[in-house]
C-alpha cells in the first residue's frame, strides 16, 4: 500500500440502520469495519449512511435517522434510491464508489463516470419468483460486483461482471477471547425460520442441553415467534432478546458453542466469525458458505442434520478455542478485508 496513492473513496451503506448498528445489522457492521480501516490506511473516505451513524470518515446522508427507527418497511425502495442518488450527485469528488445496497444501485450504473463497484450481500440465485435482486442483475450484467463467498458466486443464476471475492471481516479488538465458557449453547440471528432457530431448539432438546437464543424479532416474524418458538421456551431454553456491543460479546464468549442449523444457502454468516473471534466453536449445517468459514474439526463441526448436530455438541470440548480465535485472525479480520478491497479499488482506478 505504501507505494500507492491514497484514494478518494465513497462507501454507500443501506440507510435502514445506523453504521455501526445498535443491534441487528450484519451489513452495517461490515461497512463500519471497512470504512474505519480505510481511513486508518490513509484514504479520504466519505460514508453515505443514516445521519445517526458514527464514523471517522466524512458522513453524508439525506436522512438524519435510520429508516428502521422511523417505521419505514424494508420493501420501500424509494428511500434507498434517493440515498444512492444523493451519493452519485457527488461522484466527481471520488476516485471510486463502493456500494453495499444490493441490486438497486445497478439502475444508476450508466450514469456514473468513475469506477463503480458493488458488494453483493445476498443470494444471487432465484429463490422465488419475486426475487427482484437477481432480476436487476439479469438486466445489468456489466455492473461490477464483489461477492462475499465463492459459494455465492458459484451458485449465481445471473451473469456477473465479477471482480473478486472478499470475505467479510471484523475488528478483532472488539471481540474478547475466553477459554472458560459457561454451560450453555448459543443461537444468534434474526428470529425467523430459515435462520435455523427451530433446528437449534430441536438439537438442544434432544441433547438435553441449555440453549440461549438471542436476536431481533421483526414485526413480520412476531407471529412466528409466538406460535413456533415461544411454546418451546423453558428452564433450559431461553430467549434473551436482541444483543449488541459488550452484551453480544459476553453472550458469545461464554457459550460452549454457537449453533447454526441454517435452512438456506447463506452467502456468508457474520455471527460465525464473531463467535470464533471470542474463542467459541461453531456447529453448523452444511449450507451455503459454511465450509468456507468453519475449519471442520478445528474450529467447529459441519453437520448435515439435527442428529449430527447433537453428536457434535457432545464432543465440542475437543475443539481448541485458541484455534478458533487464530482462524479469524488469519482469515477474517477487518484489516485483511480492507486490504482486499484496496486491491479491488486499485484494479479499477486507472
């Protein structure tokens, strides 16, 4: 990096949550980690995010508060389009523009005169007919994209102008390592069926283990929680609510292992590297990018079903918690992520 000229970089975050988020918000956590590392590396960075965000970069936003806090539904694309438009009004001030708003940014691509690249944080293959993300990329195949896992790229059902795969990274100083966990397993995520909360409960019941559930319940999922999750809560299985910051750190580092019986092709899974950064092994279903994140037998176990998950829970003490932390340091630090993105930027800036 020392021989390369610092860049003027625009980073566009989704406007729905602040950067960093106060609770739920994986994309916003990644954007925050990336932005801060780029500033530390000497680049002139402008972050386009909600006005209640916190950053060392220059902050610009048409919205003083995160849209989720205003009750704006995720499906309302108008606000995101205005947000992207606001960033692109300043395009001549930048050497490169890096967007983290999936698919909607491609509609502006031909209006941008500087290098413009997007990180795709969601699936790129059709899950259902209403999947507008893949439809957008289908009509704009020349828009330059970065994927967050090889599995995500390899399973894409649309043509992409693929630049690179860059794994998500986290600032390790914010995650405290522990080698003395308590007697519970953890599940963390948005409380929705495809995130695997029911599988985690089933595994805990079958293994007669203590399980602490943590995560956000969005309004559309309130009925799911009341009907499918709440009836199974008891002395062994508890829901502690949404966690963030030091509370999330404590929740993860004190767990025997993080359970991730996901029911979809997850393109990354940020909670996995957060847990391992605390020294906590991960036991996950073999879906999506899981094999790229977990070193089977070294930082956790990759399993096929609930029965195999229960078996893995019984031998989790064989996993070195020190090895879990080391694995994240080597592959998933925010510094490593930022360095990879710098390489992407310099490959596009002429």
